[in-house]
């Protein structure tokens, strides 16, 4: 019984351990900052320097221990946590890849901020470490429930990161910052990101409740098997399933900002610093797009063929829409937005042609 319990939970020991340590560091740093906030600015600068070093050092420890941890998982192919998570060699190899990508991006961000003598806020470093740690575990989900849980957890941390990324400072005075007017682009970014997260979540929850009511399970592979059985026996509920899958796909497109449902991304890019854009268009984009392709090919492979015409239509409309908007680009951040969207369209066209 002890061995069975350990096999069900050991996969989560490493991320839970790191998340716990990260949150302890975060609260300790904030408490130290609050204790001396009324002191001289030089004391505040010491805390800022130490907070940067602490979180950056924490990330390097995370890389080292994660490499050893992932090595112990090789060769395992099993379901964990009552079939909510699936471990196999492919997803374990992806963890190695994302560790390498995150290390490269983190190193570049650290080097750039050192050269520009820029201090990052404690909140920004905290949210960045959370995202780097949590994002790759999307590939291990095996049910709609765990997918929804992790996706919303990432969305909340991402919103927190976007909010905190505006509060970067060299000589930071909280009273002066609060008295200054907040830029309109920053307010638009928070507004659009919040409501996009909210409405896409509502649609995904609606899909989850209905699919669980119809099939009595949220396991992706069981849903595909039962749906194929319904098609072969010409059952009436197939039309309802197709409607639910359509709602689900639109909500995913909306959340990721894939054309033509990408308008919120322009406002997000306008309201964050360039270094935050760099992280957003590299690590975050790489993981989410690879997961999106993995998601369609693995979890929705039976449905993708049925929605081939829909995917082609979305891409065609997206191409026309971006071609029109490219002639109205007057900001560098808007250019970065559309370049990311064009890359997404190119990858989507390659994916559709391979179906």
C-alpha cells in the first residue's frame, strides 16, 4: 500500500518542493522589503540586489536538480494520480528540451538587465520562475480536468507576470509610483488579458461539464474511443459532440491569440517592456505552440480530421486579416506582435498540410 501511494505521488514531489521553496523566498523577500521601506533608498537598493541574486540563484539550482530528477524518470510509461497524468519517454525528453530553452532565455535576460543596470521587481522574478517551472507540465496532462486546472494556473501566473513586468525600476520610490498616472497601454493590457482569460475559461468549463455529463469521463483517449463508437453506430449525440469540440477549439484559439482571434495580443504587447516581450515571444510561445500541435495530434486526433475545413478557413481568414493590418503598423511593439502571429500562421499551415 505504501509503494502504491508513492507511485501515485512521487512525480509531483520535485515541482511541489521547488514551488514551496520559491513561495517561501518570495514572502521572505517581501517581508524584508516592507521592514525597511521607510529607511533610506540605499537600503532598499541592497534588498533589490539581493532579491535579484536570490531568485536567479534559485533558478540555477532548479535547473541542476531538475536534470537529475528527469534522469530518474527515463524508461517509465505509466498513468499517475488516478489517470490524470501520463508519463512517457517523449514528454520526459520535452522536459530536457524546455530546460535548455529556459536556461538560454533566462541567461540572456539576466545578461541584458545587468548591462542596462536594470533591477527587476521581486514580483516579476517570482512570476517568471513560476512560469518556467509550471509550463512544461502541460504535456503530462491526460484529462480535460487537469488540462483546465494547469491552463488556468498558468493564465493566472501569466497575468500576474504581465502586471508586475511594468514595475521595473532603477531608483524605485513606491509613493511616487502610486501618485503618477498609469499609462493607458498598461491598463489596456491588463483589461484585455483578464477578460480573454475569463471568457475562454468559461467556454472550456462549459465543454468540460458537458463532455463529462455525456461520457462520464474526461480522459482524452476514452472520449475519442467513445466518440468513434458513436460514429460507427450513428448515434444522435455526435452532433452535440461536434458543437462542443467547436466551442472548445475556438476558446483555445482565443486564449492563445491565434489569428483571426488575436486582437488582444496587440494591446498586451503595447503594455509590457521589451525584455518581457522577449520572454513572451520565446519561451511562452514555444511551449504553448508545441503543446497546441501536440494537443491536436494526440488528444484530439480523431476530431482534427473532421475539422480540417474549419482549420483551413480559420487560417485563410487569418492570412487576409494580417495582410490588411500590416499596412497600419506604426509601433515597434505592434510589429513584434504581428511578426509572432505571422510565424504562428506559418507553423499552422505546415501542420495542416501534414494532416
